[in-house]
């Protein structure tokens, strides 16, 4: 879960290891505007889940604050397979947008990428960590995913010791590499908890919570984790991943 309001809604005992959607949306919005020189974006949102709605909301706010313009919005639901209507409406825009932000999860991500590219639309496709999956293997040809950029945890494409050791241990156990960052997040959560128990010297709730809140620069597989703000959402690096010829490349690291 990446909704930054969860700790506020569920109480001080809920502490996130994942970044907040506000942070990852800010990261991809900054990258789009500053690095890709995108000034006019279309936003497509899966309206069937809180995650995708929240991510689009934060992206729009930050992109507009950066100086960009939202040219249009379109919507779909989980399970949709035909995006020809969305593509027709996008092609009808004048002037044309220079990027499309797609707030989706893996089930729809590959279909949207493939259909946009098959329709001849070559503008950058932007998203959040819902695109952190094997999109390339699900499209007819690897080059279809060229120009896809998404924000995610500092894990994919990393050469840090924490990452390489985790991947090797995972492969030894399961005979395959982790598909995305979720296994690494679970690993980080357990190790952070163990570290906090050691520092607290007890598993009693009060001292343990204080030890977690005091965490600074914990070296996790998904990046350094610090709880230096009252929201209980960690301050941690966010990677912007770009796809080229079927390869995932870290384009930028962004930190709140």
C-alpha cells in the first residue's frame, strides 16, 4: 500500500515501508517536465481502485505546479481490454499531447502500451509503480515498450550490495528472480522491524514504536529508509525507470 494517508486513517501503529503515492507521483512529474520536457500531458486513470485514483490526483497536482498542462483525462476499469476509444480521443486532440500518464496496474498496463504503440502513438508513456512488472514480455515486440517511464522503488536495475545479495538469495530459494519490488519490500519490513527490536531491547509496543520512529538511513534493499517526518511514511529514494530495447534502465533517482 502506498497511500500516504493510511497511517493517519489507521493510527500510529501503522508504519509504511513503501514510499507514498504523493512522493512517487512528484518524482515522475518532475522527470516528465524537467527531463523529458513534457508540457502537455493526457491522464488515463483506472477508476476501479483507490491506488490509481490517488496516483493520478497527485500527478496532476505536481505536473500543473511544475508548469505543465493536463490536455485531457480519460478513464477505464480493471479488466478492460479494448482502449481504442481512448486512443481515438487522444488522436483527436489539437495540439497533440507530448506524453500520456497511465495510472494502472499490471493487468492493464501491457495492453495499454501495446495498443498505443500499435496505433502509431510514440509519445512517452508515464506511470507509477503499477507498471513495475514484466511489461516487455507481455507485448508483441520489445521495442513497443520503448519510451515507457515509471517511478518505483530503488530496486530494479540497481547494483547495490543489498540488492545483489537479496536477488541471489531469492533465486537460490525460488529458482527465479523477483518479478518486482514487492518481495524486497517485505524483506525490508522484516529486517527493519528486527533492527528496531534490537535497538529497543524489547518487543513491547511503546518502546518498539519509538525505535521505529527514530529510524534514520536504514539500509534496505529498496533504498535508505528514514522516518524523519510525522506522517510515518518513509523518506526514501525513488527510481525513475526507462525501458529501451526490452531493458530496464535507471534514468534518475529522486528523493523527497
